[in-house]
């Protein structure tokens, strides 16, 4: 399990489930006709962590 990355919600009252996960090894396609909601942004203090974890996952041999 990778280290958690903090997310700052756009709306102060919103909360993300603590068990929420994103699989870096999977490509998620979002069709242009599908509505998506802006939840928030990665905390700038954790952006380096997010980027390094993403790179680590995509550089693994088992993602081929």
C-alpha cells in the first residue's frame, strides 16, 4: 500500500472517505458526455509524493 496523499476539498464541508483509493496502474477513461464533479486538489505539500508514487507504479515491470 502506498502512502496516503492529502486532498484539499473545493467545498469546505466535503469529506472523502478515508478508504478512497486510486489505482495508478489503471487508465481511467472519462467520456466527454459524462458529468464529473470537482472534488478538490492534491495538497501542494503532497504533490511530490503523488508524482513519485505515480512514476514508481508506471515504471514497474508488472504493468506491461
